[in-house]
C-alpha cells in the first residue's frame, strides 16, 4: 500500500521523472559520480557502473546488477588512476548502474520521494540518497538503503561533520521494519527543512532527526551496489541479473516559499509563505496565506487574513490568529493564544496557558498544565484536559469539558453544557438553561439563572461504571428557575454503593436549595415505591434524606437540605423516562 502524507496538499511538485520514455533523460541524470568515477571502492563495493545496466521501458527505470563471466577492466582515465592510487584491483566481477543529479538539478529543502521495487539477494545494496552540490562530504542524506538479504528492514541515515568523532565524521539514523519490502512497490521519502529531517515509508512518518541538518543545495542519487562492507558478498542464493525498478522520483517544495530567522531576535513579516523563527525571541507576522513557526524562544506570532497555522514551539509565546479559520499551537511554555475572527482551534499543549477563542465557533484544548480558557463569542467547545483549569464559555451555546484535575467551569451567557470530568470540580451554569454534569469526584454544581439540569456523577456512556457516584458527595444548587436534580436515570439509581449493610453516608447528592415553588424537581430511577424519606441523622446536613430501599439497610442517595415538608409525590419527584444524557 502506497500513501502520501497530508503535507503534500500544501506543497508544489517541482521535479518529477516518471521514466516514461525509452531512454534515460540526460537533462535530469548523469550515470557516474560527480568526479567521473563509475565505482565506489571505499565501501569495498565490487560493481562497476555501466550505462548498459540502465533500461527505461513501460514507465520504469530498471537498474540491473549482473555477474560477469569474464572480469571487466575499469575504463581508462579517472577510475584507473584512482584504483591504482588506492592499490585496488582494476578488474570487476559485477556490473550495475547508477543515476546522479550532480550538475543537473539540486534542491535546498523539500520532500524527496522515490517509488520503487527492491531486489532480493545476499550482497545486493540498493539506495536512494543525496549529496551536496559543492562536492564536499559529508553531509549525506540516505533516504533509503536496503540490504537484499534482510527484506523486512529499510534504513535512513544522516552523515555529518563532527570534530569529536573519528575522522571528523559522524552519522545518525534509524530503521523501519515489520513488512516485506521486497514484495511490490513502496515509497521512500524525506521531508527536509532547516530544522529537521523526517523519514517517510509508504507515506507514513517513520522517524525524525533534528540535529546537524544540512543547510545547502543537494542532489539526488539512486544506485544498486554489489558487495560491500555492510551487505557482504553475494552467495550461491543470489540470483543474477537482479533489478532495482524505479517507478518515479519526485521532489515537492512549499508552494509559498520559506523564510528562516535562524539565530537571534528577529522581526520577520511577509504577505504569503511560511516563516520559521529559529532561536531567539522573534516577532513573526503574515498578512495573508502561510504558517508561522516560532520554534525556540519567547515569540510573538501574528496571523493573517486567511487560514494559518501558528506554532509557538518552545518558550512563552503569544499567538494571535486575527482573521481566518486558524490553528494555534502553543507548544511548551506558558503561552497566550488569541484566535481572533473565524472558527479557530487553539491548543495550549504544555505549560500554564491562556486561550481566548474570541469570535467564531472555536475549539480550545488546554493540554497539560493549569490553563485558563475563554471561548469568547460564538458556540465554542472548551476542553481543559490535564491540570487544574478554569473554563469560561462566555457568550453562546458552549460545551465545556474539564477533563482531569480540579477544575472550575463557568458557562457564561447562553444554553451551555458543562462536564467536570475527573477531579473535584466547581461548575456554574450562569445565565441560560444549562446542563451541568459533575463527573467523577466531589463536585459543586451551581445552575444559577435559568432552567438547569444538575447531575453530580459521571454518566457518559464511555466511562460510566456499574455503581454510579460511589464514594462521591456532590453539592447541587439550582439557583433561580425551575431546575431538575438527577439522582437516577432509566439505567440505575445514582450514589448507590452496592453495600446493603451501610447507610451510604459517604456517597450522596446534597441538594442545597430545592424550591418546589419554582417548580424544581428531583428525578429518580425506577418507581416512587423504591424510595422513602426520613430526616437526616445529626452528623449529616440537616434536611430530608432520600433513601433507596434495599434488602437490608436502606441506602442514602440524596439529602434535600433545609426542607421539612417533602413527600414522595409527583409534585416534587419525577421518575426517569430516559438516560440522563
């Protein structure tokens, strides 16, 4: 299966060879190394690259490795001279082929991809790689290397200069395993930017390197080596000829161009395009299309009129979406995110962040840390996630999810949906007809103004447990308006700990302001005959206790505080006819 990563929808195809003709396109490729050699004996390779090993037919470039009946002498000139200088044999037992883009076309950054079928056999070593146009070495980017006897693994490597390493050269890489790469066609690619190189196999991200990244023009090579210090020699199982079949080679680059700040405190702006701040405390601004990446430092990112991605990276950053449907990612640090106009997504990620949706239907995700989220105008969705967060819906019909931690949720104006999640949470519906669900933990719910629904426990289908509300004491305060206090739904009663020998005094809902004159109601599970009302014990809040009848000891599930004239009638209670959600 060959897929393409989603990044290609925002990049231009700047180079493509589909090998559609009947011969190699010499405008794109040479068939020797840049210095004219047709072999590489430094790796103990035993092949000699000849043009006859390259054939183009049916949209495929085939590089064929062959074992010779009679050894082939290296061509006169560069190779005979170099081999003599190295004390190497001038004769070769194998031929193969290579293509090289030196002196043809080179690229600084981009997405470089090959689609190919790989040969099988001990001693075979196909590769797709890059070298610098200057002729120096390193750097070298090995996009794909494959050993013909190890068919379930491909390798990617970056070679770079390191004065502390032997001979001043070092390398870093990784491998991808788990499928048989000798079966069918596969794509191998790198996404190379000034900050990182990411390897892709069959369109899926494999791994990333972020250090010692080349910052110079480089060209592409593809070759099929035979023998060498890594793959070893062919043996009796290796079949010749063996072919490395290439369907295409493509290069994509960002269609809007890239501006890089590098080191220092930079102020960078442009109409269109991507801007990378690099190190330092940077100010990055767009007026129209593009994306901003603050990277290191305490950065200020100003989006444009269109849809932008703003990524703060590390540091305490300030991100302003302005117009358009934007995505703002704070990254690490204590960040300030302002979506501006448009339907935006704000991700605080790590740190103690402030997220303001402003205008539009926004999604705010606090991430890790103790965050403050303000939806602003519009119908917003706020997710506190980890940490002790404060969520304010502001204006509009908002959804607030506290997530983990002891959170405070305030719906603001509008008909809001509040879910505290895990932790001991404080929920306030504020103005409007609101739905409040405390979730796990000892929660306080205050409906305030409007016809509110108050549920202290977790009844979400994905997280609901058999004993809903066990070990919880929730405080439910309706405020003004005709409110419903939920002590059960059609599935079960809430706050029943399942222990028929206990009174249930460690799990119940305290209804602090029940007012039948405001048409408040208490919802129960089952039928009214399943319950009885009694004055609470002295060690509990004073009021009427609502008990679920059990086989032995009745179970306390709720206390209606400061009320004495309550009876099990339809005037005060309703039986659930649906799940509370």
